[in-house]
């Protein structure tokens, strides 16, 4: 394939010849007989985007799930109505996602029994780390005596008994391709070797058209009610002795402080990560810099949930939420992600959120954390091995490209997915805008 009249981010206009890798980048390349020619027509061509923290299977399952977040449901009666109308999945469950206490207060099995049908129901909190099951659901997973029905997502003692829904992987992959995404890092902590093989098989069949890096078993989710510094320190040390990295899920200040302390005691390895960093107090910045760990964060939640933060979070802590600029200023490595499906799938929306920091109603949350558009784009251009280092198009690299319909200046001015004209994965066009 020959891509003609492509403009690189540095402003050069070139032609790009690709097979499974980029074979040539030069001006004046002539088509070879039988070669497919794509005319970029002066549009930017960049490396395919890489989303550094997603959950593929959850995203596939979410396609067939009932949404019960604050945007869809506003009261307990409305929750009862939505669940009552929901159709059973082929696994015999009603699966609902996106719940937040703003809908109908704290949720447990007793509340869910009152508002849900007498069939297995499980409702996922929008944080992704907690499920609530009704009594029928608890019986179905062998926990009929569980006191409150609140179960952690990463606990295989119950989650592995559920039917996995992979039917939506192809649709998720198509959506990602339409955004120019050619690679993802799956941050689901309980993935097994079998899961990894399933992803590889889906890629072989052409159902999944993104390269997939898997964090498990490096991922550890921290919970405020179960923070054991010594145990976490020991786990990190064992992972490092085995030659692995660690990825610590931190969404509260308390979790981050314990994670930092554990890393200080156990030491760090290149590649160690803090996932989310939703709340980062000022006095943690110097420690993160000294540790040299990467922070993979999601400022898209400012754009998606920011108005709720104004309600739930004290005003003097707003500056600590979903930081980006202050991390960069402190020379802490940063990469961006969407946290799909818990965040919106569109990485361009995440970039805009990092630049503008506006909530759904147009309020600005954390103006001092804004970054420029080129930096935001670069935070989706890193590789799994170096997420904070933007890739440049070079001869010999994998032919995973995003072709845009506007020059770099206009791309950076809008950061809009509508500008994605074509996506090339492994040397083949897998998405083309009609």
C-alpha cells in the first residue's frame, strides 16, 4: 500500500509505503503495479493510537447490559422500572452497569431485592471495582448467605463462575478502529493465560484488530477498607524478583499514599505504573517523581462526571482530581487512557478533556491541570513498553497508522474523532470513513 501526500506532525509532506511494516517514507514515491494507493490529500498521518488502560471483555459485555448511571436513572422507582423492563441475557442474568449512589443511595442485596425482578441481577458500580447482587444472583454464584451482596470485581471466587460474553469484541474493535486506535493495554486484573490466548485467536480471526498488551498479573487493585502495607510491599518485591512490573490501581489519596510507601520500601522497576491516580495530593508529587513510576490517568472523567465531583468532592480538593499538567511539571511520566467501558471509548474526547477540563455543564474543573493539544495527543501515541514516549513514524515500525482528513494544525485545534479518515492495522485498511 502507498499512502500519498501525507503530512507528518512535524509538517513534512511525504509518501509512505507500507506492507506489514513501514517500508519507505520519502517524497515522490511512485505506485508499484497492483499496489493499493491511498491519497491522504494533505491530511495528517500519525501512528495508530494506543489506549493505555481498557477492559475489553467488560466493554463487550457492556454492549448487552442495562445502563443505570445518573445519566439514565434518577430515583429508586426509576431503577425498579429499568430493571423490571430489562431482558434476561443468554446467561440467565440481568446485567446492569454504571451505578452511582446519586441514583438511589447505597446499594446492597436488600435494596436490590426490593427493586429488581426475582431473577439473578448484578449491578456494577461505575468505578468498575464493585458489583452488587440480589439474592437470586447470590444463590446463582453459590453465596446465598452473603450478608450484603457487595462483591469485588477482581475476586475470582465468584466472578469466574459467570458466563463470559465475548460476542461484542468485534463491535468494540470496530469502534476503536473508527477512532484510529490500533493498540490497547487491557488492565483487567483477573485475566488468565486462556484469556490472553482468546485475544490472540480473536486477532487471528480478524475479529479483533488491535494489538493487545495485558497487565495481569501485574495489576493490583487497592481498597480503602483493606489496605495492608506489609502485604503490598511483599507482593511488589516478589513481582520484581520474578522480573515483572507492578500496576497499582489507586483512586483515592489513601490508596496512593500506601502505594507510594510500598514502592519506597520494595523499590521500583522500569515499567511500574500507578493506574488512574484519580486523587493526587500536592505532597505526593515529589515522591512520585523520586520513584520514577508512570501514572496512567483518565481526565476524560472530568468531562463525563465532573459535575458530580463538584457535589461530592470538597472545593479545596478539586485541584487534586485527575491531574495531568502538574504531573508533567514535576517530571513524572504520564500516559492517557479512557478506562473503557467505565469511561467513554473515544480517546479524542479524552484528549479534549485534558486540554479544556470542562464538565458536561461547561464548568471548569482544575484549570491548572490543562495541557496543550500536542501533549495530549502524544499521550495516546506511546507504545506499551514506553507509554509516555510518543512514537514517530519511522521505516521498519509496524504499519499501524491513523490517517486524518485535516493537516496537523487543524487536528490539534479540534482533537475530534470525526477527522479520522482511515485506520491501517498491520498494513491493511481496517476502517475507512464513508
